[in-house]
């Protein structure tokens, strides 16, 4: 991993501690570095200094503002906001705030920017999958459980669309 010596040293110091007292791990740095690389590729110029960004994220992790290293994957998705039709300026501002505001969490940045767009994309994908499955099923072979779920789906869809017949 291409990581400045300062951070390699911090990681090595952590590894000397008993497992129960370690705060940092290789996984933390791997997830953080992936997120930072995605930001730099997708939103050039948003990260001023990488070490300043690393320090900010490390500080947040130690303070439990970032409580799950997997959340760094959300940062990468925020950086790719345009891929789901979300506002790139809002996403860039959220990432900059994430790197400067000590209390602003990844979850807040996610909710402020791309959460809804990714949810909608997921729904479309699942509907496409479901529609393809419908082509494989004969109406007479549908059992009561499937029929009940389809009725529930119809009802909820009408509610979402505001066409409650």
C-alpha cells in the first residue's frame, strides 16, 4: 500500500498493542485510501492535501465520528454522484465538509447527497429483475404466498404513485 511513512509507523505501533486495545488496522487504511483515490479520480481538486485529509479522517475515526470503516465505501459513492444523477456540487461540498468539519460524519454526508439517488437506482434494478422473473412464471402456478406478496406490492406501489384505486 502506498502510504506515507508517518501512517505506516502509526499502524505498526498499533500492531504492537494487544488486539483488544488496537484502534487502527490495515483494513482502516485500505478503505480510507480507496475512498481518497476515488475522490481524486472522480472529483479532481476536492482534496487539497492528502495527508491533511488522512489526518482528518483518522481523527474522526479515533473520536468515533466514523464508527465503521466500511462507511468509507459510501465516500467513494458520494464522489461518483454523477453516476446516479445526484448533484456533483453538493457531493463535492459534502466531501470537503467531511474533511474539514470535525463533527460531520460519513452517514450525514451520504444522507445529504446521494442516499436517495442510490436508493432509487437500487429500486429500478430490483424491479427490472422482478419483471424478468415474471416472464418465467405461469399465472396458474402462483401459490397463495406469492399472490399475497404481489397484492401487497400492487397496494404499496399505488400508494407511492398516489393512485390508490
